[in-house]
């Protein structure tokens, strides 16, 4: 149950970051259409997406590492229970 709650929290957090990224990049790209120097605004738009993907990658790595630690702990506890019964 706790894992499900964490996954919902992570999904909501990712959705909020995605929403902000969409707003920032859309605003930058629309402004680049009428801007005198659109290169800077393209950098802002693509930079927002790069930052979002980099953060998503970091969160996924942390989640995988946490899942691996939990699995190792469960394996250790099973091993302890098997040795305790002998």
C-alpha cells in the first residue's frame, strides 16, 4: 500500500513537472516566432525539455535503486528466517 501511494505521488509530481515544462516551452516557442532574436528563446524551450528529461531520468534511477535495496532487504530477512528455523 505504501509503495502504491509513493507511485501515485511520483506520478503526480511528474505530471506537474510536465505541465510546467509544456507551459514554459510553449511560451518560449510562441515568443520565438515573433522575436527579433529567436535563438535565445529556442534555447529556453529546448532547455526546459532537457531539464525535464534529466530530472525524470534522475527520479527513475533513484526509484530503481530504492526498489533494489528493498528487494535486497526482503531477501536478507527471508534468509534470516530460514537460518533461524534450523
